[in-house]
C-alpha cells in the first residue's frame, strides 16, 4: 500500500530515492558489511548449538567448550572464537522450510524468498531479488546515505570472492540471489576469483594490457566518448547507460593507484597474513577487511570451491568439520574481529556469518553424515552496533526446531540492513518501475 501511495504521489523510479533521502536518520550506523556465507549449510549441533545431553546418535563426536561469556558454550574446535564471544551475537533459532541449496541461498543473501522454492533446479534470473550488496551499491550510487555522499569512490559498490556459489549436485548449478537481479547488471558484484593466498594471484581487471600506458588509455576513453555522443539513441537507452557506466568504472580501476592498493595484499605485513590463515578463506577475509576500509559497502565471501561440497557434509561430517572447515573459519573470523576492533572499525562494520540452513540432528549411520535441515540452525552477527555476548533464540533439546524466538532468513537480513542504516520503509523500483520493499522481515530488536 505504501508503494502504491508513493506511485500515486509521483515518487517513481530514482526520484523516489531522492525523496526518501531526506528521511535518513543521522543515528550512528555501520558503513559496510562483510558477509561470510558458509555455503553448504553448517551443522548447528557441531558448531554453535551443542547438545551434550542428547543421545549419541544426535549429539555427535564433539564436546562443548566454555566461552568468555558466562554460560555460553560452543564447539571445542572453535578455540579462538570461544574467547571472542563477547563481541559476537549468536542466533540459535534461525528457521525456514526450504531444504534446497539454491533457493535457500537466495533467501539468505537477499532477505527475500526465491521466485521458485524449494528448488535446486532454478538458476539465476534477472527477475531475482538483488543481493544485499547490490542494494547497497545502488543506494550508494544514488547517494542514499550521508556517509557515502561525502566519499564518492572509484571502488566498486559490491565485491564477491572467490567465486559465485555453485553446487555440482544441484541441476540449477549457480545459486540465484548473487547479482543485481531486477536492479540490472550495473549492480552485479565485482567478482574476484582464484586463490588470494597464491603467490601469483592478481586482479586481471586492474592490469593494463601490455604496451598500453595510462595516458594512452585515457586518450582511448576520450575517443570512445566522442563516438558515443554521436550515437545518442544508444547512449540514452538503459543498455547504453549501463555500458557507459561499466566503461567509466573500468577506466577508474585501471588508472587509480588507490584502487590497486585496496586489492593488493602485499601491503599487509606477513604476520597479519599469517594471523588470518595462509589459505584461500583466510586471505579472502583479509582482503575483505582492506576493501571495506577503502569504502566498499559490502564484500561477500562465499565459502570456496574445496572440491568436497563445502559445508554440505552428507558424509564424513565430523572429520570434515574438525580438519577442513572449522579451523580456517575460526582463524579468519577471530582475526577479523581483532583487526577491526584494534583499528576502531568494528562499530562501522557489520560481520555476518551464516549458511543457507543447518543439518539434520540424526547422524546418518552408514557414513557419519548429516542431511539438510532448514527447520533450525544457527548464525552469527557482530559489529555495527550489534550487542556482543548475546544469545538470541533457543532450540529444542535436539536442535531440531526453535523453542523460542524463531528467526527467518528475512529477519536476519533485515537486521543487517538496519545496522547499515537502511530505513525499513525503503522502496526501490525495478527496470519496469515496479515497486519493491527492501525489507521482507523484521530486524531483531534485542540485538541492537
């Protein structure tokens, strides 16, 4: 109804953003977000919601360990995070009813239900809801936030690394909700692929081709601009505007020392790189810290392609968690919390750590695995004014269902958006000028 009234009063398209800008509260809010997407679905019982009194076929192999917050326990293998829980909020009552990787990933990354759900067969589509990073990129471009209005940057508004989340067992392949969706390709993420821990890793988009100097590139851009002015029909179309924007961004990337420095991990001391972990996930998280410090609103880190189905532990659950998954996740998250806190930037940065669902409480006897379980799972939030040392919600005796305060992926995303200062009544318009509310859930008031 509010969207309809906005349309009747002439607030349509980008004009509505300008009109809404005056309503932004000047209250303190975070300026950026690092979204750590644990692709595959971590087991709640083996990470953040231990059930030591449950039967052996439910509780599993791991033991709980006390944390620096009295009365709060997590998995023994999160040795570093356990001593930093006073900076973190745990949500133990996340819940939805979608057991498919792809459609539930869309809900997690956008805060809105997928067009087709549940589904592991529906690939990305231009009608998908934009990733939260795309929304923030759009709002920054429209100077929606006072903070961004004064810090116009040639850096991208949204960065994803080290790949677009893809599942080989899902017919649809790549998860929807990772791009600009109905906002358009101009708000797709700047995608960084590969292993930042590798000695020869680089960002191809930041390299001039051999024999091309900065001066020659700028001359080419000027010539291209002249040609574009002679093709006004194209330049005035939506496609033309998007193309022109991409060209300008590409030139900014190639000619800006500040941009290149933001992406250059060699500026980090060796001790800092070791602290995050000399592995693909650790170096991605370190790079994310550098990028938000340089003004990127949101960096999304999808758990990398490890060739073993990520956190989707249908088999060998306990060895995978103990040896491959928890140690680098624990190291990187703990280093990020320390680093941001020491630099005085933790209150400016929201950290989200979550998967698309959890794992079935009953262990599969034949292969020590756990199956998909969206009915109850856990996630973390930190920084950006989130109350650390908090446990919100609770699960039942087997972590199978919420016992109190159920939280949907829509609510989780709404909590992130609120911490970033996005008003709850914000409406954006797609390319057909149809209105869409940015929020589809309610922020968790107890965490602020």
